C-alpha cells in the first residue's frame, strides 16, 4: 500500500535533530559573514563604502594579473581546472627552491587548514593555538569534533611555554600565526627554533605566514627554510593578502613530501579554479616593486593613525601586517555603526575576544585621512556619560 503523501509531507518537518546531528555540531555557533557592500550601503544610507575590515590590499593585485584576467577566454569555462595546480606548484618550487611535491594548493587557506586537521586528527585528539588569533584553526577543529586548546596571549603574542605546557600525547597539531592576526606580533628566529626544539617532533607545527610579505624585520623566521631542519613543520601562505587575490580564494601549504602526501589524501581536488591558478602564477612574477609599494602605503598609514590615537590618548596595538587595533571608549559594535553611517567599514573585535576594540585595515593615504577625520570627530563628540573606562 502506498504511503500517505500528506503524512509523508508533514514527516519532513519532524526531523529529530538531537538524534541525527552530532553534539559538537549542535553546540557550534554559526558564523554569519557581512552582507554585500551594495546592501550595506542601502542599509546605512551611504553612497560609498571604504572597506577597512578584512585586511585586503587596496592597491589591487599586481598589474601582471590584469592581463591574465582580461585574456581569460569563455571557451575555458566549461573545462575543469588542473586538479592539483601543476603549473603553479612548478613556479612555487622554483621560487622557493623546493620540490613541486612539497606544495599543496587550496581554495584559500581555510581549505588547507581543514585538510591538515583531517589528515592528522582522530577522535580524542586536540590541537593547540592561541585564544586571540585567526579563529579558523579553532572553528575547524571544534566542528570536526576535536578539542581546540586555546592558550592566552602573553604581551599580545603567542606564549611558547604555555603552549608546550598544554601538550599531551593526544596533541596532534600546534598552530602558530606568525605574525599574529590581529595583534601583529611575531616570534623571532630564536623563539621559533626554541619552540620547535622543545616540540621535538611530537606534533605537527603549522606556521601560518599569511602576512609574512608585510614583515621587513631581519629576525623574522622563514618557515620554508625551517622545514629543512624540522620535518614536522607545515608552512601556510596565501595570495589573498599581499597579492590581493582574495576574491579568487587561493592559498597553499609547504612541507616535507611525506607530510604533504598524507595531507593530500584528505584534500579535495579541483577545488581551485583555473582563473585563480593563472592569477597566482602571474602575481608571483612581480613580488618586488609591487611589494615595496604596498609596504610603503602601509607604513604611511601606520604613521598617520598612530599619531591620531596618541593625540586622542587611545590605547592601540600596531605591529606587523597591514592592520592595527585600537581600543574605543564605547562598544565596538556602536563604533562600527557610527563609522558605517559615514561610509567606513571596520572589524569589530569582540568576536576575537577583544571587546571594545576595532581593527582597521591600512590603505591609501586619502582614505586613511578620511578615516582619521571622521573617527576623531566621533570620539570628540562622545558625551562623557557614554565613555566606557
């Protein structure tokens, strides 16, 4: 006898999520990205929007990428991309004097984070990272059912001793964001090698160098070089930040061939589209003058904003990277709304566990000057009764 179609229809809406959804997924808090710029401008009644929220390179990609974009042919669209980014891995191997098999390219760094965790963790394992850093390490571990041990920052930097103290036999991966997002602090060569010596190959150490191209300090360690001495090192890098390919979603990791082979087993092939691969290839052909111009822009912006914050007597954190943070005398969400009504979008930092702080991307001088003018006016107009101590 056929099932009653009406009963079947209503049964669709009676799923027992408590039974079919794992507990760690039920407990996980959903991340909702911001609305499209056009919708935000409509909501806040502005005719422009300066994006100072996501640490994007406002100069845009190197000029070599423009040619790749304009030459992209429609006949290419129906054809699958190269599944393992063969050409890009070849150029990466030449640039960094590695074997192509030491590179794995993903759909942004978020995908390679997931691939590493899937490759090494099983039920009962844990990963260790900081409590105030790039949140995706924690998120991927937690929604995969693994424990994320979050170690408090010390002087706004990763604390190597506390991370080592938190290790046990079920620790599989240590994530070190160097320089750290959002504080911009970094471990120098001695700190990094001392940490790796102490780990002593008991866990994989991921060194996330998403912002390394912004660092000019001579004592900054090179994760690519470290893996020659420390076979447990995995280095992450991205084309989203310095190279301004954020919308194309492309990043990569480098490690020993043996580690990369393990990670490859969990990695989704064909996840990086053809245009992204070609644009990344082109971007690597100009990492000299383009990087110098970007660093110059960031340096000028730092001087301007730090001078303003000193004048306003505000606490701020300005280190490496194309961003800085400032503590505001009102809630970060209220400051966000006030700035949005003037066409300026910043990142609220409560979600990073920095309540009442905002993070500001460092871009061209005219935009920075506009930010300073508007931000300064907002601060000076605050009634003393609204200011939080």
